[in-house]
C-alpha cells in the first residue's frame, strides 16, 4: 500500500499548478484520477497474485 501511495503522490504533483489555474476542471480531474489509480491498483494486485 505504501508503494501505491507514493505513486499517487508522485503522479499528483505535476497536476497541482494545472488544477489551480483551472478550478472548473478540478472535479473532472479528480474523477479521471480515481479511475486511473484504480486501474494501477488492479494491475499491482494481479501481479502480486500471480507472483504468489
């Protein structure tokens, strides 16, 4: 879980100035981000299952 948390923090940093400039798109970016990180989480979960 720590690895996933670090990935999320690392991916969010470049978007911070973008979000500040475009507040109207903030919620759209959050929704897209959640879907994107959920896909990453599923891939990591699948890899861990196959490694066992």
